[in-house]
C-alpha cells in the first residue's frame, strides 16, 4: 500500500512524534478538537504497544476520501512476537504487562473502524479508521 | 616522499589558499549566508585556512585550532562549515599536487592520498569531537533543566498543595511525579493535593494508569488527591478508553478543585470587605451602648 507518511517507532519519544504527526494530519483533514484528541490518543496506544511488546515498528497514515465523506486511516505495523489469541487482547482489562489493559479495546471505541491481524512469531498489523461526521 | 609533499604544499600555500577560498565561496551554503555577513565569512575563511596550514606545518593539532573551533561553536556556526571546508581542502590540495607532479603512477597516487588524509583527518576528528562535546553538554544541561520543571509541587497554603503538570508525560517523568508527590505530601504535611493536568496534551492509558497509582499512593499515606484541569475532550477520550476514575475526586478546573480542598480541610474563603463592614456594624452597635 502507498502510505503518505510513516513514523518509525523505536524509542519512547517516537510515540510523541507519531502522535503529533497524526494530530496535524487530522487537523488538516478537518477533524474537530474532540476527534483530534481521540485520534491522538489512539495513536498513542498503538505506538506504545509497538514500543512495549514488539520493540520496533511503524505507524503510517492515510488520508481517506470518498464521494460523500473524509477520514483518516492509521496503520500500526510491527514484526514483533504477535498475539496468540486476538479475542483475549480485545477484552477490557487484559494485560500481560501489568497495565490497565484498556489500550486496544479503548482504541476500538475511540475509532470508527478497527481491524487486527496478528500471527505468532510474525508480527501484528492493526488498521483503524475514523470518519468526519 | 611525505616530507617532500609537505614542502611542495607549504611553499605553494598562497596558490592553494586561493584555490581553497574559491572552492569554499562557490559551495557557500544557504544557512550560513543568511545570517553571516560577507566580511565575517571571508575573515573566518582566512583564519580557518591559516589554522589548517599551521596544523599541516607543525604536523599536529595546535592551540589555535582549539581556539578557532571554540569561537565557531560559540558563534553557532554549523558543523558542516568545518567538514565541508576540510573536504574542500583535501580536494584542492590533492588536485594541486597532482597538477605539479609530472607523472603519477598508482603507487605515487596512493601515497599522495594517504599523506593528505593524514593531515586532514586529525583536524576533522578534533573539530567534530569538540562540536559533539558541546552538544552533549547542552543536552545534559537541558535534561537537568527539564527534570527540574517536570513535576513541581506548590504548597499554596497550609495542608493544600498543587502539582501543575505541563507537557508530555513519559515513563521517566511519571516516576518523578510519583516520587515528588509522595515526598511533597509528607514534607508539606498536605491533607489535600491537587494534580492539575490542564497542560497535558494526551491522556492515554499509560498516563491514566500512573495518575491512578499516584492518587492511590497518596491515599495510602492518609491524604486526598484531587485530579483537576480535565478538559472536555480529555474527559471524552478517558470515557472512550473505559478508564474508571470514579475512585477519586475529579474537578474540571483548578478553581473548583481548590474549593473542594478548602471544604475538605474545613475552611472557606471570605471577603475581607464584608467582614470590615460587619466589624464596623459591631463597633457602631457597641458605641450606642
Ligand atoms: N503490537 C503488539 N504485539 C504483541 N502483543 C501485543 C501488541 N499490542 C498489544 N499486545 C498484547 O495485548 C495486550 C493488551 O494490549 P492493551 O494495549 O489493550 O493493554 P496493555 O498495553 O497491556 O495496557 P494499557 O492499558 O496500558 O494499554 C498487551 O498486554 C500485550 O500482551
Ligand atoms: Mg497498551
């Protein structure tokens, strides 16, 4: 796929870089402040998961435009350990790191569309989208 | 051979300097020319090339080199000025030597390259390490400055303390917040501490988790923690994330939080003017008696 912009996640401060880029793109597309905050928070969750569990990876952005609506697509891609049971990690409160376990289920609620593909030993790809109402 | 090369170069220093100055002027970068006058650029170039020749002549690094680079660093000249300048010196010098030599076979050519590298490389290394040393110094100073700013505690009045948080919270800062909060609560004997997150751009699960832990720890040492400055958009994302903040008090603004803190410590604010009037009335009534 041809992404317009990507941020490499390797250090903790890369999370902030990804967040800022995502927020700027969302602002340009025309999202309001509440949705900008939702998008920035979702990016923060996805990027931090990459940093914590996969070590490194990428967050990419895409401007979405159809005849009747505009939106943003965010892709979190890593070649980390992957997840055994995708349904488990989507449960509220499930965490292997002593966290709140609110990250992934939270991202699903923050965004309009959510898709996760993960294979043990290969990596994880999470795709989320949000549309302007 | 090396000796002879050096003699050739030193004897013809005027020509080489001229070639170098032309080369450097031709490659003058935008970022330098925008802030630096032509005169300064030229005098710096002269000084630079003199320093280079002094190093070549003395076969080593000189005090002048240190002084020169220190001045450049203080003036804020980019490192690329120095590296470009020395690359250019390497280029013109090799070019000049080859021009002067009648015939050059591969062996000679290698010797020439090595000889010039041996003059130029130590100078580059010295200057680059001085530059990076000064950057490391700046970074570590800024780190300390940032740490001092990262989790301040303000004891606004007896038993009430405020911790205003501004900017991104990473794990290192989250630890500092916890430490300073607990230390401060004990030191200032605070019954209530207000954590103000007005200036925190994003509250994700990690930040929320640390704030919840900090509030819990404050509760364990017998004080109350109130989270204030929750902007409307932050409130909505916290709800979307499904984070439960119901266990400890939250208020939208520092003002409202402070009000609650006063109530919790059995105090209230009264306007002095009214009291004056009341005292006045009291005195009046006493007068009448
Ligand atoms: N990119 C990933 N690669 C491998 N495992 C992951 C990845 N992202 C999440 N996980 C797993 O899914 C679990 C749930 O993730 P989630 O973000 O929901 O919660 P958390 O990170 O544990 O806590 P927090 O509430 O702070 O986000 C994680 O504990 C981790 O085991
Ligand atoms: Mg997470």
